[in-house]
C-alpha cells in the first residue's frame, strides 16, 4: 500500500537549518514525520544567494546598524520551493506580525497543506519581502536573534493538533486554551509530599465530584492568573455562580459577558418530623 501524502508540510527557509534539525527529528515531531502525518523540510536560504560567497544580506539603505536580507534571494527560494511542490501559505516570522494563538494553531492544523516559514536573522528582511508572504506572525512581544525558535514553537503547536499525532485524541480537548480556561491542577503519587497531600476528592473515585472540583479549580486559577481569558471562555450560568463564590463581583461578571447565575434555590425545607408515636 502507498502512504497518503502528509496532511501538513512545513518548509522552513532559514540561514541556520542546523538549529532546527534535532528539534524536527526528535520526540513527537520526529514520530509524526516517521508516521507520515507531518513533514518538516529545512531549507538553507544561502542556496539561493546567487553568488559564490553565499551572501544573502546587504547593508541597509539610509544607513544604520546591521544587515538586511535581500528580497531577490527570498523570491528565488520561494520560486524554487513552488517548483517542487505547490505552496499554500508563506509565513514570515517577525516581531511586527500578528500574535500566534491557540486558535491559529487549530486553524492551521485544520487547513493543512504546504506552509513555508521564513526565518529572518540580522535586522530582518527587506520590506519588499512582504509582497511575497501571505502572513506575518509573532509568538509574543519580545525580540529574538532570529525566527528559528519561533518556527519551532509554531510547528510544535500546529503539529500536535494534526489528527493522529498525539497518542490520545481526548488529551488535547482539556488542554489550557481548548476549554478557554487554564488547566486544573493534576496530581500523581506520592499521596503526601513534604506535608502536602493530594486533594481527597481526587482519591475518592466519585467522577461527578471530580469533574466539579476540576471545573472550580480551572475557574479559580483563571480568575486569579488570567482573568483576561474569561470573556471568551464559554462560561455557563453554573460557572458564573462559582466565580461569584470565588470572589468575583457581579460587575466583573457583567464585564466578562458571563451568563446570569441560576436563580438561587429556595432554602431546602426540612422534612416534617414524623409524628411522635403516642
Ligand atoms: C528577530 C529576525 N516573537 C516574534 C519574533 C519573531 C522574529 C524575530 N523576533 C521575534 C526576529 C531578529 C531577526 C527575526
């Protein structure tokens, strides 16, 4: 039987392919490639320098520090990749790009196809490279020495969402961000470590109670650490009640667009005491 082509191919255009070689070859990304689910091709931009010195950069017009990667070199590289295999997206990694989020990882994995990732070094690319790309992406508001580490982050985030890459498909449904909330805390043995025990409810085997405890923990952690996630967390009326109990104010709930908590239950009537036997 012939293998189907990989659902997703990344071609990384970089001046330092060796930086990414072990990353692509090891662990889950390596396994996914061995199983034909994902492909990572590392391509050295110098191959398209067009000169015997393999020089791909030049000094900036207008002066200033550092070197700029030439647009004609990038254009030749992209033409060559396209001649080998149709390209669906060309992504430039730059601190000026749109921030890459879990929703993007999900969309890219679902879209699949052939993605070229352009990694810069030095002061970056000639501005005209923008005409050659379909997206400009950043992984956060910090400047790195080049795009390679960002490419590694993005490939890992996307590849793990390709069907079959993770052993247990259920396991990414309760990841942080998939639920919209931070994860609940997990515990394993030993049951007591340096005086700190594992919560009793987790050792009891009452699955409903465990699910409720975990939801409360996820809400509490998100309220404490990342309240900015709450407006898009898909909160239920029960969650709203729980957040109030955890110290959130009704005004905060309104700001997060949280649903009204369920009408508070009337106090439970005490069962009428059985008449005293006479
Ligand atoms: C730095 C080329 N966090 C996004 C990001 C992406 C790329 C770069 N820095 C940050 C970068 C120097 C040269 C790219």
